[in-house]
C-alpha cells in the first residue's frame, strides 16, 4: 500500500511561509515546527516547508526558473477568498474565470510559488467541504 504523507516545499524561511499558508487554509502550523522544518496537517497528509540554502524562487510562467510545485484550492466563493489571500500577501497572476463564475485564478505566494483558487461546475459545498459530482 502506498499513501502520500507529506507534500514538501523548498523555501528560505520555513516559519514565514508556513504562517502564510496557515492563514490561507485556516489550519495551524504544527507545534513542533522550526526554522528547518515546518508543517501544517491536512488529516493524514502534511504540507511541509523545508529550509534550503541559496533558495532560487520560481518565476512563473518562465521556464528558465520553473515552478517547483503547484497547489489547487477548491473554493465556494472565489471573490471572498481572493480578497483574503491578496491581503495575506499573494499576487494575482492570471484569471481564467468564465462568465458563469467557474474556472480558476493563478496566484503566487510571497516568495513566488504558484497556486490556484478553483471553482468547478458541479461541486457542492457542505459543512464538511466540497463534494465532487459523480462521474458516469
């Protein structure tokens, strides 16, 4: 059996980037986090940040400095979430939202990693989070 346990992101300052994603997700930075390794638990998967000497930030969409990962966050209200993450230090890079309000927007975090806020047709939001439509 294979199970994903960590998604690790290289960065120059683990605590600073962990604090940003903690605010974005509303989840706390793990108590045992430090300047070398910081984490945020998402159930059985951890989003982790590891300190890298001489870190070189991606320059999306430039292939000479390619992205090192990509995160998608499904949201129920893209406008409200965009306002919140921009205030936290994210930067809007591209808007691919259709006239009905579905699609995605690409952002970069404070050190240049790209991520998206997505709103997909057929996703229903409950108190437990998004429920994806059944596929035929």
